[in-house]
C-alpha cells in the first residue's frame, strides 16, 4: 500500500510518523505535499518520505490519500486534484465539519471516501480517531484504514451522524484537559509547589486516571467513589466542584463545540 498526505501540519505529521514507526507502511511508500517547502524539508528529514509541492503528484503516487488540511483550505486543495482518476484510490479527509456528501460535491464525482476526526494526542501515539466510510468503501478497505489510525492510538468506525459529537468529546477535548491540568497546577503553585513540578503531578494524575477508566472497565462514577472516603478531603473537593458547576460547564462547552462543528 502506498499512502500520500496533502498537508504536513501537526496532525498530518503525527499520522505520518505513527504509521511509519509502526512498520505498517515503509517510508519509501509515503509521499507528502505542501505549499511550504520548509514543511516538506522537515518531514523529509524526519521521516525520509518523498515530497512535492504539487498535490497532483501525491494523487498519482498513492493508493490512499489523506487530505490533512484545515476546513477553510479544503475546497481549494480539492479543486486542484478533482479531475484526476480515483477509480483505484481511497480518499481520507480529516477536515472537521466536512460531511461525506460535501466532500463528494467538492470532487464532483462518486469516489471512495472516509471522513475521520482524529485528535492531537496522536503526536504522542495516544490519539483517538473516529472513521466514517461512504458506501463505496468495502469493509476490508475500511478495516485497512482503521489499522493505519490504530498505529498512533485508538480508532473506531462510527456512523457519520456521530461525527459532530466526536469533535466535542475527543477532537477538541484535549484543550479542555490541558486547561484542567493547568488549573490543577495553579492550585498547587498557590500552595508553594514549583510550577514545573506541579505540571508533572497534575499531568500524571490525569494520565493515570484515564488509564484506570480504560483498563478497569469500571464506570467513572465508581472510580470516583473509591477515592472519596467518608468525611475526607476528596469529597470536600468534589462537593465544591459540583457547587461551582464543574460538570455542567464541561457539558455546555461540549455542546457549543458540537454546534460550531455543525456550522462549518
């Protein structure tokens, strides 16, 4: 399998690195394109992949083409490659809010398409990606692309109607988590802990807690209750978070994030 990336930003580079380092695809079977030569020089040096400033070269080269561009640049990127032959190719878009029907409309033809919402923890091999293939993609083809995304984290195939919800719960949520880590650290700094140490304590607590949810299979509420001893320190903190609207703030933030995704 030969794969290509149109766009070499943070997400495209993270995906490229994860796929190559996993051994699923050799570097010699990967090509990337970008309008910025400096970006191409970076991925060429880091991953030893083929590069071009012409997106059409990527389409000619690859069996699977990743459209790793931001939504506002998607139409322009597709306009330059839409007249090409896609009969034996599969196109994967990671542009937020861009539906399968919109993608087909931009190409002006029926072709094999998969819409994906990844997230930035892919940069450290802990991404969460949701894939929605159109009806021209076979089950085997969808599974092959799923394995590519699993090379840099976890991935699942979902109905397209859930893609906007994915933007809220995993696509954008690393930003919420970073804010939470920062706030936890601020609290410790206020009590005299050095900031660098506070970030380490906070980040490791979040990492460990997330791992417990994934590996134990327990409901998060059960795990929370296990930390909350009667009359103890944790239940005092939990009660204060509830009184200040912590849970509702997260839900409302997620809702506006999802609404924004629907408007893109």
